[in-house]
């Protein structure tokens, strides 16, 4: 473990020294960390499975997911629940996303007939949610219409929060390493978890934001203390919810929504000055560091999965999830919308996978009983993310040129720091207000 920490910190330090030069050549932090993880995994292959399947790894991944969900929930363009175009975002999240999950499970049942439906549901939750880490240039490519980028941004920020309760229900139903559950037993466990999460998340998110507003008006806070409080909020929410046997992930996501809403209340009601974007700088930098660690361990997972061989049905399932199983539900969901067919195809084709899939995949591998189920979940995560890096990362600019309207300008915005979830990036700038 010490060797792994040395490699991670050394690689991050090296990347930080030359980040500007590498990003100018479209070499992003995830690519560097994946390469480091692959190289390290080659020399520590016998230890990878044990490291990824440890209690320490489970807790680290859980904390990272909680922070990521909170950050996603606070990054709402325009301060609205579903961004500037709530109708289109709702089509993507409430119609296309469930359809994609259903189609993935159905296709998995055909390709993997011996696999239980609950494991197929877990795999669908891993490989369906989108994340712009492998292809963040897409969010600033002005050849892509602004309304398409807006829908993709909101979808990328919300789908992991929507999928996480279903994912955890499937984990409970599939059974831990020690016991399995019936559907009713899993539901009886999951529902109280979710209810407690909603209560704790809303209360803590609203309370912390309200206290923060009051302290701001009284001039009791410093810039550093505001940044620290924002970082502590999801950690406090997650640990408190877990302590009362609730779903910490749902709580962190709901907390972010409540925090954002109450923190913006003075702006909406009294026209006060919006909270400084710098308040979120510490949590965003911490989140970036955490996701770098995830991309490193993804490199390890690539070595583990490909070293043991991947079954062709799993490969076909991942290829379908990145293409037709993503595109068809989007086309159906946007029937009757203001989007042209070209724009609908853009929304469907430009759906990369990234940190969310990695975190869910590692959680599934860690919590499922050892054997083919856990291995298949890890293989699916690895292939989906690796395929997305090639399709949406390396081929993202070509896809933008192919799908963009002929009159679209060819330029993109200026180079920007790497983001895990660039939900509020639009036209080269970050919008939190």
C-alpha cells in the first residue's frame, strides 16, 4: 500500500508541474493516472484484487462518491433544479435514463443467460450513467449547440444521484459477502435507508447553508472558513446518515440540493450578492484529487480484468451500452421536443462514461460475493470506461465535427483545468450562480 501511495503522489506531483503544457496537447489528468495505474498494476498484479477488495478501499470509495454526489448537486446552472432547460433535462433523466437501464438489463439477460437479473441491474447502474471526465472538451466545443451542452451537463451531474439508490438496492438484493436477501427483504432495508437519507440530507444541507448565510451577514466568517465548511458538509452528512443506518450517498446528494437552494435564497428574495464561487474551490480541488485516485485504481482494474480475460458477451454489452442502448432511449425521449434530429443524435452519441462508473464498479466488486458476479461487474466497468475513453475521449472532436451543424463555428473555448464533472462549464466559463 505504501508503494501505491508513493506512486500516486509522485505522479500527481509530476503532472501538476507540467499540467499546462500537457493540457495544451489534450493530455488530461485522468489519462496520466490511468497510465500510471496500468504500469503499476503490471508489477503488482498479484496484489490488485486484494487491494481493490479491501475494507480500506471500500471506505475510500464511499467517501469519494459522497463528495462527488454533493458537488454534482451544487453545480446547477442558473440555480434551477434542472438547469436552463428543465423540460429537456427531465426527458433525459426521467425517460431516457430509465429506458437505458431497462434495455441494458434486457440485453444482458440475452447475452448472459446465467446471470441473475439483480446482478445485471447492478451492471446497468455501473455502465449507463454519463460523466464528462474522459471528454471534457465536448462541453466547451461551440460547434455543439448550447442547448445540447446544457442537457448533457445537467444529465451528467444528476444521473449518478438518481441511479445511486437503485444501485444500493441492487447491492442489498444481490447480497453481501455473507448473506443474500429476497426482494422484499431488500426493499424493507432500502426504503428506511432512503427515508433517513432524505430527512438527514435535507435538514443538514438546509441548516448548514442557513447558518452560513447568517454568519456571512454578521461577518463572522473568513474565505478559508467558508471553503472549509463547504468541504465538511458532505462528509458530516454522509457520516451522520451512516450512523443512523441511512443511505449516505442519497443523503449527500440531497444535502447538496438543499444547501444550494438555501444558500441562494438571499439572492432570490432580496437581490443580495451571490455567494462567491471561490467558496467551492477547496471542495472542487479535493474532489479532483479524489477522482485522480479513482483513475489510478481504474488503471489497476484494467490490468486485472484484461489479464484474466474478458468474455465476449460482456464486451458486446458494453459496446451496446455506449452506442445503441444510449442513443435509442434519447431519440425516444426527445420525440416532440424542440430538438432537431441532429441535436437529438448529438445528445445520444455524446455520452461518455467516467468516474461514476469507476466508483460504482469498485463498490460492486468490493461488496458482491467473490466469484463470477463480482468479476463480471468489474469487467463491465473496465470495458465501458475504457471504451468511452477511446470513443468519447480520443474520438470526441471527430464526433463533434461529424454531428455539428454545417454553420457551427469550429473553435472551442480556452483550455481549462480538468474537472471530474464539469456540470456548470459552458462556453469556457464556470457558472454557479
